[in-house]
């Protein structure tokens, strides 16, 4: 059959990231506490397309995924390499996100239940390859300004901490989730009995933080981790008394010498 995609294109317009997105794929993922867990990932695969090639072969992206069962750096790099080979491309990309569950004990009752975070992997292969991993973790924040000006109480809300890193050694999703929770006013739990609710409410009140505070505290934790070569943090607060959200962001390289 005629290979239309491989026809020569005379418009001389190179394309960045041509491919397929939102492929849902069953996946086995390493779990720090339980060995592994199963999830379903949404995956996007793409390549850069030369100016003289009309189109890419979309089915070949899916073919490359057929051997992916267990998530690992080696498996991701193999996929990127095979994509470049099959599509005769110089650069390939992979993006995946999936729900990941961390079992947590309630702070007072000690009852265990799974909490869902969102996990991310972004990888690309050019002359050299890079892999970026990340998490999106729900947390609890309480406003220091509201606490200061109010006779009783303070407005508080759920927030989300996003952390993305590139590392020299193994980083667990649990490690990043722990940093996100440690940086907030209080962690979020799936299962809370009344003594747990009391603890969470009072802990957040004693540990009031702006979205800027959470962002800076997370950055300092990541800066101290010698495994991490690069990071980015973004915190979004879903404001409870405003009709908008608040956010703050920082990326490695912020350190300045005031002298």
C-alpha cells in the first residue's frame, strides 16, 4: 500500500513534537512500602518531524509500548530509543501521568488507608537522554494573615503541591510526597476519626502558612537532598473565602549571594 506519510513535503516547515497523546496503558510501578502497585497511565509519545517529511506513522508509537509492563528508567529509555529508530527521528519524547496510592496512618487513631496522589514522568532522548519525575500532592494550608486579624479561627483550605525533579539516584514518589506534606500547614488524610480531625485542625492552626511559605519550605528541603540535580515546585491554594486561587512557583537556581 502507498506510504502517504513518508511522502516528501515541499513547505520546508519542521514540526516539534508530532505524535499521539492520552493513550491509556496498564502499568506496574515500584512501591516503596509494598514492593509494587498496579495503575493505569495516560501516555503521550512524540518525535520532532523533519521539514521534508509529510507525516509520521502513528501506529508505530503504540507498537513500541506493547512491551511496557513495569515502569523503570531503563524501560523508558528503551522506548525512546526504539521510537527514534522506527520513525527515523533525531529526538523523541514521552510524557505519562497516573494515579499513585500511598498508604497513610491517621495521626491519632492510627487507622491506615490509601491516599491518591498524581505521579508524572517526562522523558526525552536527543544526543543525551533526560528523565523528569514529579508528583501532585494534596495538602492543607491555613492563612497566617487571617489568623492574625481574626478574634477566633482563620480561613483554611486544601492546596496542591507539585514537585518535579531530575536526580542522580533513585527517588521514590513517597519521598517527594513527604516533602510536600512536610512543607504544608498539615497533611491531608483519607480516613479521619474525630480525634484525628481535632489533631489536623489544631496542627494547621499552629502551623499557619501562606502559599509562598509552602513553596519556599519545599524548595529548601529539595535543595538539601544531594540526589537531586534540578527541581521545580509549584503550590496552588484553592482559596476558601476568595473567588480565585493563589499560587507560587520556584525552580532550582534561585540561590543568590546578597554580598
